[in-house]
C-alpha cells in the first residue's frame, strides 16, 4: 500500500485543491468543498486507488486557475479542501464518514466534490444527496456498467456501485459504458436502464436524447476509466475504446447546456503509477473543469 494522504511524515504534501494554502475564509467562505476519500478495499485487478486523492491534490497545484475552455476563473475563496477521511478498509466505516460529511456540505448549500478512492465511495455520497434531493438523478460516467448485484461475495464492490445506487430508487444515466456482463445486460434490457455507449454508432444522439429527458438536481459520479486508457492509463481496470479528452469536454458541454443542475460529484478510480503523472494531472484538470463548467454557473 502507498502512503495515501495520511502518514505523519507527509506534512509537506499539499492538502488543498488548486492552491497551496487554505483560502482566507476557509470552509465558511467556500462554495465548493473537496473531500478526499482514500478508500480501497475491493480491488479486483490493478491496485493503488488509495493513493488517488493525494496525487490529484498534488497535481492540482499545476492546474491553471483560469479555464480556457469555459473562459472562467473561480474566486480564490471558492474552493476549500477538507482533511481526508480516515483511512480504513471497512466499507461501513468509510460510508458512515462520507455520508455525514456530504450531508453536512449539502445542508450548508455547498457543492461537495469527492476525490477517490475506489468507486464504492460514491454510494454513501449519493445516499446523502438522495436524502436532501429525493427527486435528484445520477449521471454515471464509466467504462463499466457496475450493475452486478454481488462481486466476489461483496455487495459493496466497485463492480456493484450503480446497482446499489439504483437500489435507492434513483434515476440514472450511464455514459461511456463498453464492458457489461450477461447479468448486467439482461438487467439493462429488463429495466430499460438509460445508457450511452461509445461502442454504438449513435452514441452522441443517444446521449443527447437521454440528457434532454433528465431534469433537476444531479450527482455526477465520474470513473476515470470511462476515458480512453491512452488519456488516463493509471486506473485499476482499464478498458479500450473510451472517450478522448475532447469528447469528455463535449459531454460536459452537453450536460452544462441541459436542464440538469450538477450539485455534487465524485471523481474516482485513479490509481497513480510511477512515470504516469500525466494521469494525475489530467484527473486534477478534469475535476477543475467539472467545478468550473457545471458548478460555477450556480454560484453568485
Ligand atoms: Mn469503471
């Protein structure tokens, strides 16, 4: 296991997103609250997602605060990063901490942005979102359907994330999917689960049609393996045929132009690897784009 974001000997590691020092007005003055969750328990292939949050925070120091794509810059006080949740390998222990933090952030009418960690960190965050926004929906970006009921006897595996979210009765839209098992495919057809796959020729048309049928507050759960592994090679379960960086920008654009208001987000499954710091930087830039493109417009 790597050093994660814990460990007393890593005080020099930057602990704020984008900036080196906490903003002047701290949590109270910020509208976007970053919560690092270095949780990794159900890894099935490559390891290392526990090191994701620290790597993203470190790489974010290199991200330009002015965003050329959306031609916007957030005020210096807009983003505040909380200390990482305590490291544990027990799902329920992590879930309890994430659920209560996210509930508090949403109650304070701020935007939570979780940095994972494996994908299961999204479940308690979305439970909290669902409590505050019972009519809200979930936009799910991923290479994998994550609809298995169990995986290796574990109902809280990263392979079951969307299944657990749908168990809450939340409307979902999966984007980027290109790996589905037979059980998942049967479930998609039986329950008419909305998805858009880059393996299908009408991907953009399908995505657009679904996006226009969704309204209201949303949680964006963003697995970086939805991008092509040539863009983000440092992830546990890479899958060829993913979206390019430009295509993800187009997706964010469509989302921003829709009637969906993204309230909170998680960015998960980065598994930093030596020599692949481009993946850390790309993930940090992506997290910033999500804040600028989808959340800043709701701030005044
Ligand atoms: Mn995935």
